[in-house]
C-alpha cells in the first residue's frame, strides 16, 4: 500500500494558491473599463421564492457629454399684435420739411347739420321802402331792391346794419354772390362761391358749405317776402335758412307769431309777424310782412342782449 506523505501534498497546494493569486492580480490591475449598460429603460429584477414577483426599477439614463460649441439658440420672438395695436406701436412717419410758402388761414369747411327745406318763391319788381326809426337814436332807414328779372342788387340800411347784397335769381329764389357789410369804419365782403360750393368769410377767410337757398342777413328779408307771395301757407310752419356773413355761416329759424294789424305812416296794414329765434328760443328780430304790399317787410324790430329795443316802420314806399 502506497502512503502519501503530507510533504508530498504541500507542493500541489502551493501551486494552486500561487495560480489563484496571479489571477486575482491580473483582474485587479486590468485597465480596461467596465462595459456600460446601454439600455435606457428600466431594469427588471426577478425575485425567486414562493410567490415570485417581478418589479421594474428605474435606471438613470447614461449621461451625455455636451459638445464644446453648442449651436446658438434663436431669440424668442414677441407674440404678434392685433392690427390696431400694431398700428399704434408703429414708428411715426417722418415729419415733412417745413414749407417756405406763406401761411394761409385754416379752412373751416362746415355745413348745416340739417339742410333747410326748399321753398316756393316769387320775385319782386324794383321797389324802395323808407323807414322811420324809433328807439334810442331814432333816424331813418331804407330798403332798396333793384332787379332785371335775372340779377338783383339790394341795399339795406337801418337797425340791422348797413348791407349791400348782389347776385342772381334761381329756382331756390334769391341767390347771393357777394354780401358786403359795414364793420367798424370799413367793410367786409362775404363771397358765395357757387363754382366751388363755398361761402367764404371776408374777415377770417374761413369757408362753409354753400347749399341751395343760402342767404345773407339782408337778402333773407326779401326771401321771406317771396315765400309769402308765392304761397302764404308756407309761413304756417317754422322756416329754416342757411345764412352766411362776417360771423360765419349758421342756421337761422323764423317762426310765425300770427297776424297783427299795424298802424303806419302809409295807413293801417294787416300783417303777419315772424320772429327770428335765438339759440335759447327768445325773440331777437321781429319782421312784419304786409300781404297788401306784396308781402314786403313793412316793419322790423330788434331786441338787443341788454333789452334795448329799436324799431323801424315804413314811412313811404316807391315802386
């Protein structure tokens, strides 16, 4: 029987231990990196045992090193504005260069808020009326109307002022072209420019719209007379006129105050009294038309802002 001595077993054991130590050293000193896990999804772990259960554990995604030069990120654009706001925030247009031409007065192109109605009218033959003035100053006044059937010239001197109106006659009645009025020591002329459709104030140069039937402060008296002569029923309602003068153009209203018998130097006359209304509705100018005298104005009365009253009444009439 062969007996193995203990010293004979020592060499194999040492050989195995040396081999294991070399293997461990190689593993420990190996510089190759450990492979990374490529999967980005969750790692599934299975637990064994009775009632096996499977759970999904989150795994952090592998980090990615950013490149040294990243592309520039475009700046965020502001939200689009509505058209109205966009126009409001748009830069203002460059101001025009100042003109070297002389400055002109501003143009005031206005028109009546409501066009006056058209009235049936009749024309008067040439006539002159002389008035006697009562009031603070007294004195004389006159109205002189001259016409050839297509054109006219009207002079009016009295409590309303001194006027000269010239123009023509058309379907709307009296059609002024110019109206001159004494202002202080001089005269101002209002132009009724029918070619351009404007009434031009001779004092300021401002203009207003010219409408059919437009009158001045003198011609409106003969226009009222022509309306009554053509159809007296037209005087039963309030009459409206677009009147131009040195104070600009304005709407003027006359209302019928009723019939009235008037004693004058040429006899007692049956008349129709008309009242020109002010803005607050108070009488300012009163006009008496006499049907027996071709509806001519035989009396005028003016009440001033201070309450003073001046009246001019017919003294004589010349045809």
